[in-house]
């Protein structure tokens, strides 16, 4: 009887650990799904170019 209880506890704890791993890794799973679809955004390229031109203009003045 105690072995059955031990196995049930082991299965429950294993399930809870797996559930927590999935909960903590939701962001990683979402990122991997969006990368598979090919939808990527280029962020910051225009800002870098704009800052470069302002910096060049300040040096030129």
C-alpha cells in the first residue's frame, strides 16, 4: 500500500514540476512559434541611422 502511495506522490510531483517548467518557459515557447512563422520585426535600425546623422551634423557645425 505504501508503495502505491509513493508512486502516486512521485507522479504528482513530476507532473507539477513539468507544469511549472511550461509556465516559466511560456515566453520562450511563444518566441519560437513566432520565429517559425517568419514574422520578424527590425527594431532600432532607423533610430541608429538618425542618431548617426545628428552626430555627424554636430561634428560638421
